[in-house]
C-alpha cells in the first residue's frame, strides 16, 4: 500500500515563497511563519491518520479518529501557540460544520478552486489580511489514501459510510478524486506581530 500523505510539501512551499516575485518581504515572512504553525498541526493530524490507515486500510479507524479526536487535537495544539495565533482547517465541501468557511475563506477557496480547475493552482501559501489578522492559507490536495473517506460514495467502505452518516449527517466532503483541491489549512497571525 502506498504511504498515505497529506500534501503539504513544505519544501515546495518554501521555494515558492522565496521565488514569488510579486510578494513583499513582509508577506514572505508572514507566509513562512504561517506555514510553520500549519506544519505543526498538519504533522500531528497526519501522523495519527497514517497510523490508523496502516492498522486498518478500510479507513474506518481513520474516520473514527477524525470524528472523535481531530477537533480536540487542533484545540490542544492551538493552546500551545503564542497568544493570538490560531490554526484551523476549512473547505468548500465541509464534513464538520465547525469547519465552515467564513466570507474571507470562501473568497480564497473559490479562487483556489477556479485555479485548480484551470490547472494553474500552485502549492503555495496565500496571505490575506482580515480585520487586523494575517491569514495564511495553504491548499490541501486529495491523495490516494484520502479517498477511503472522501472519494466516490459508492467506493467508500460501507462501515465508513455508516460512521460518517452517524457523525456527520450533512457531510459534503465526498466525491473527490485524487489530485482534487480538498480544502485549506489556515494560520491566523495578528497583524501587529
């Protein structure tokens, strides 16, 4: 079985930040700081999901972990960050209603989705300022392992579908194909930093 990975290629992101001609030095610094915090959350969630995928290739343990622990782990990690720093996940097609995008998230996500359909979306952070907070958005792409819980409904294991229906009765986060834009991880950093 291929190793399940959360596409968050930090070396590509770092290279893109450095090479980005239009970005100011401040935006590059903010993007790098945001990616640092995003990497902490991404690594923790990824390692937990990968362990469960290895133990249970059906995806059931991973789905159960996400439904039970992903939100708690996100809160615990955020509590360790400096005051005002917050990292979260969101998407256009959400599973957990608590990850619902706000108006600024929607604007970034819709632009990324459009670029993804055109084949021009890059794996680089996007920095926007919203109400005195710098938001760093890093796109997440669907990998083969993600399809166990986010793929075509008829290809998801029946036990996984049952769990998802129970935990997320209004689930929208299915029907993806490998390589699709799944959503973003967002780091929020106070602008005065």
